[in-house]
C-alpha cells in the first residue's frame, strides 16, 4: 500500500530533494487568523552507522503532500535536540519573513488594499487575492515589522467597515480575504469511502463566557486632559438582564463623522455571550482558520455555524486528525 502522506525536503541549493517521510514522527501544523502557518516536525535519528543520516538543516524547505498534491510548504527556522530523542524542527510558511524585518512606511491616504499590496510586493510575496478594502490609510510606521503594519491596516479597515479580514498562504501564494461567508465542509476517506468529518467527533469541549459582554459603548475624542463624547450606543434590554457593562473607545478627530457607525458596530460585536470551543475530528487539510463550518455535536450542545479560529492538524502513522477551535461568527465579523 502506497502511503498517501509524504514529506519532502528541498535543500537550500534547490537542486537536492529528499523524501524524509520514513524519518518523520507525528507532523503537526497550525493555521490561525494571522499571517503565518506553523509546523512542528520531529525527525528520528540515531548515531549508529546503519541509520540514515538526518539531512535537515535550518533554512531548508519542507513540502507536505497528500496523494502527490501539495498541502503546505515551510522554511525550517528552529531545531531542538535532547540526547538521542528525535530532533524537533519548527517551520513557518513564507509569511514568516514579514515578521522578521523592521521597516518604515508612510502612507498618505491610499486605500488599505493598495497599502497591503505595496508591502507584500516589497518583500517578494507571491500575491493571490487581496479583497477590496477602501479605508484610507494615513499614517507613518517607523521601525515596525511588515506583519504588524499589515495587522494595523486591517484593524483600521475593520473599524470602518465592521468586517474582519484574515491572511492565508496556500502553496506559497498569500491572500487576504474577508473571514465571513466562506463555508467549508470537511471530509475524510476511509476504506475508499468519503464521509463528513462531523459524523464521528473524536472529542469536544464548549466554553461560554459572559465577562467580555459589553452593552454600552462610548466613543470619544481626546485632547490633552479633556475628552468629548461623540456617540453612545447601548442595549437597554441587555442592561436590564445583565447589568451595565460599558466600554469606551477613542477615535481620531478626522473620523468623528463616523462615530455613531463605529459605536453601533462595536455594540453589535460585543453585546453577546462569547464562546470558545474545540472539537477533534478526522482530518481534512483544506480545513483552515478563517472558514465557517457547520457543527452538530450533541454531547456539548454545539450546533450551528461557527468560525474556525485555529486549526491544528496532525499526521501520525499516516492517520490525519485535526483539532479546530471555534468561535461564533459574530465575534470576529
């Protein structure tokens, strides 16, 4: 039987490739609502002469495939070795480079999507889909990482539009897209039969939390020791049920005209019981953070559409499982 999962090592020189699948322990990779995907790769080794030499070096590329189709690629950036235990490598996809440099940028009112494209192009990223983002970026960034600058630009876009955006890198191509309205259905194949991953949840945990709920939002502008309230949004029914839970946000004077809209958006997002849930399933490599998934888990009562906040995939002995962290879509939209 041919193993469907393979891990290839591509040396720095690019002219040498190794199939290191037989040396791999349990491979784990994580996707988040952020710019990077992280790999944990244990490599078996031995100091006996009959055991194959470990060919991995920091800076090499590893490429994970399933049935000869690429799943993800990473650059090996760290290694950890203790005695004769497996050597554990940490790898990141190409977006890792965006967090390693300190740079300066000045934007004078250009749309957010253009600002993001400029940064990605400057760092040699292969750009896929960049969603239209119209927030005008007027700001000087000094000695900040490109990833932090992009995060700040996406935050400004979110504050103006009320929509969350996430970055993902697939097969070396980076895209930034809205995190809503992307529904995925995970599947797995066993004995030649393809099934829904939700048919047999391996484990589940549901956590609900009232402490982050806010039912009144004050929007202010401040100047030295004074402040001016520009807008207030509140939910009287929620205040009556849970008590007053208020928060204050400061906006720039140039954005005063949008203060009511900002207050309304923040109230809609914060005036709710938060959920943070995890569920362990058979794996599907297409299941990533930033996608919606329909959940029906009768033991904990999770039912409905959730946003995947984090997806942790593990391949061990050619068996693929995944643990996904779920939140309500409204909590990130």
